[in-house]
């Protein structure tokens, strides 16, 4: 069974969650925690079990409870908005009142949190058909709210909706310079949670790592 991460940890102090690296025009680009380097990502990819995707029978997003409370009136979505934004200010309810967000998938910058979605790098439906159907609800909640690994990232809302539940063999960020990082994040999540990969998915990830 997958390793279950602690949903509420020492990084609840929201200003301390995650790392920011310099982006364009003074706006930071998010770097979720736990992104492996190329060599580690290749080793993790090699360790994944290759198998055909399972059935979607029984799938429902509600079987992955989110966004869970992270303390201080904040839920997981708000924690990621705080982590991934620049100069983010929040109200007493933890919802951002100001700030900006640069989406690494398409390079766009937004100043309204309503324009930003929190992407599950490995989509919930993708997880379901590659192993999560056998998890408990508690395990699926941990996956859907994982702040310790590179599973959650703030991106342009319509880009996230365009991605849907596609794997990298069917969808990639339009910013080709981000392909190495995206593949590394995807691989790290699948490796951590012992999810399977299809042959086509593995080939696409390998090609993306070749851009590192």
C-alpha cells in the first residue's frame, strides 16, 4: 500500500511551505517540495510497475476528499495559493486578498486567485485507474491533499481544465522548458504512492526527461 503522508505537519505555518524560485517580471514561480533531480527521476521511473490502466468503475472525485483543513482557518487549496504566490496577503479566512501567481505550465501570471486552479499533478482519476481504487478513503485523502511532495501546484485554471485527467502521453504543459520538471514531479508522485504506469506513459516521461 502507498506511504501515507502526514496531512498536518510542521509546515502549517503557511509562509514556510515550499520554495520559490525567481520568475519573470519579478514574479516567482512555484517549486513544490520533493522534486527529484534527473538521475533520481530516471531511477524512480525504472522502478515503476508497467501495467495497463485499470477500470474507472466506481470512480468519483468525492472518494478523494479535498480540500482538507490545514489549520489556522486554511484548507489545502489556500495553503498552496500562499505557497506558490508572490507577496500573497490573506484575510482572516485565509483566502488571498492580494498577490500574484505565475503558472509554470503556460507562463501566464495572474493577480486574481479565481484565475488559478490547484492542479493534482497526477490526477485523481489517473491515480484511481493505476492503483488508488484499492486504497482506503483516508489514503485517498492524503494523496489529494499532499503538501509534502510535488503533487499540488497552482496553475492557470483553464490550462488545468484542458489537462483533465490525461497522462503525459496525451497532455504536456505548453511551456516545453518545463517538461523536465513536470515529468520529474509526475514520476516522484507515482513512485511515492506505488502507482503503475502504462508503456505509452513511460515512453512520454522518458522523452520529457531527455529535455533536462
